[in-house]
């Protein structure tokens, strides 16, 4: 259980939270005192212990060890990077961003840390800062992820034309990039460009025949052109893959859920039954 989630109002703050708060206030010694790490442990011992805990999935405990090292030696780039990864895994975006920023101060060419920092900015809704990070990623290994991250950021900023161009660039590099096609489908649904929904959904389905995003897009496009037979085929294939689609959301959250009302669900089910009946009759020779 993650002890940082939903603490009781009167609960004593857990050591890591308390130490991070003190660190942010510029009180490093008190931050160290807040942690349950024996003072006799050397920096190397803390690193080794933190690495082992990280490997075992004991992320909070690992973060405490790395934090001890960074408070003793703020220039310890490895510990700062590992601390950032731990805080990122714990959804502590602000603190994680600070750790990644320290890493980049010492090593501006570490694109992996820059990508993590960009993602922290995204989750904190600092979209312009995220864009700047993605633009500064130049290594071959980071280029594709930076391109995708920039496209997502532009999409969140509602700069849809720019986002579409970047997704198309991704597809030119890798025609099987499912995440780019999925986001192009989502954007096309937002502006209700059904021809694009149809095109991108079919491309995605050709790549992945089990893509629920593609099937949703194709079902929606068929419904809008009143082709209930095609819509029923896509929809009931979708039901096989994701039965939860029948559970209507409390409110509209995307174009598919908004357009496929209970009436449409019932129409598709009726169409499916009629198709099954016709198939059964043809098979029996009636």
C-alpha cells in the first residue's frame, strides 16, 4: 500500500514527504533528520541500498536513501537522477522535476532526464515548458519520443494542425506507430472530421486487428453515414474485445461515447440479431 495516498488529516507526514518539504524550504539538515536512515551509512552504502530497493520495487524507501545522498552531496548526479525516477514513479511531479533539473544542470546532454522532465511538466500542465524540453532533445535515441511528446503537447494546447503534422512525420518514419494513429483518430473525432476518422481508423486496424480505438472510430463513422450493418460488425467485434464499452459513462468523455447513445446501442444490437437470423436461414436453406 502506498502510504502517501489519502493520508488522514491528523496523520504525521511520512518521512519522505516531510524531508521533501524541508528540502524545498532550504533546510537540508532538518530534511536529513526527518528520514529514518542511519547516520552511520556512507554515501556508497546509501546508493547501494537505494539501488537494491529500487530493483525490488520499494520505491519510497529507495527515494529516502537517494535523498540522503543528494542532501549530503547536491552534485551527486547519479543520486539526483535516481531520486527523480523514484519521485516520478510516486507521482510527485514537482519534486521529480526539480531533481531532473539538477541532473541537467550538470549534464545538459542527458536527453533521458530531459524527457522525464518534459513529462513532469506535462502532468503539471506546464505545456510551454514541456515543449521547450522536447525541442532540446537531439540524440538519436530520444528523437522519436521527443517528437511524439511534442505532438501530444501541441494537441493538449489545441494546436491541432501542428500536432497533426508531427504525428504524420512520425508515421513517415514508422508507418506502424499505433500511438500516433490513435491520437490522430482522437483529434479527428474532436473536430468531427469523419472522413479522417475513417481513414486513420482503417490504417490502425490494418496494423492491429484488435485495436479497440480503430474499431470505435470505424463504428462511429459507419453510424454517421447510417450504415448500421457495418457499424454492428465493428461494434460487436469491439464488444468481444472490451465488454466494458456497454457501460455508459456518467458524462461524455470523448466523441465515441458522446455519439453512441443507448438508442444507438439498441439499434446495433437489433441489427446484429437480424444479421444472425439471416445467416442462420441461409445456412438451413430456408
